[in-house]
């Protein structure tokens, strides 16, 4: 969805991850590298997928990744993750990232994407996602 059509408020669910964007994560102009933000989102989505799989998961796909606004040094980045689909061995998670600039309270949507993880068994091969308890 275009930046001018993003949601006005972050999701009401519990954050999956919070991180502060640091100077080492930025380009010479002070914008945070997209790869750093993608990594934070993968960590957030992986945490939710691992909890649901009750064990190890691995990222197998990232689709529909959209960068709406830049992240700057010092921003507090919050990633919200929601499971949107469960397959036989896979878990698909929507991850939204929001930034709180400086010491302000307002949060702005900066990215969103769809991450797919596969449950991994002790033999390091895909295994069925257990039924929800």
C-alpha cells in the first residue's frame, strides 16, 4: 500500500521486537540500511513462527516487502508480527515495522512484508506444524 495510505496507528497486538537504529546501521546520509530493517523484521517474524511451531523454524520466503518511509539513526523501531496462514510445514507471518522518532510519542509506519517460515525437526528437515493447543 502506498505511504499515503498506510494505517494511522500501529497494530494493537504485543510487539514482537523493539530495537534502536544505531549509527553503524546507517548510510552516509543517516538513513538506516534496508537490510538492517529487513533483519529486524525477520527476527520478529521468526520469533512468532518459532513459538507457534513449538520448535525450530527457518525463513524460506519474503514476499510483498514494502518500504514506506525511511528509518533514521536514533529511531525506536517496533516490529509487530501476526500469523496469517499455517500450512502443513509452513507458517506465514505479516510483519509491520513502526518508528518512533527521537523522544516523541508518535509512531509512523515504515515497512511491512510477508515472511514464510518452515518448521524444522531434530533431523533438520521440514516437519509438520503441530496443532494449536
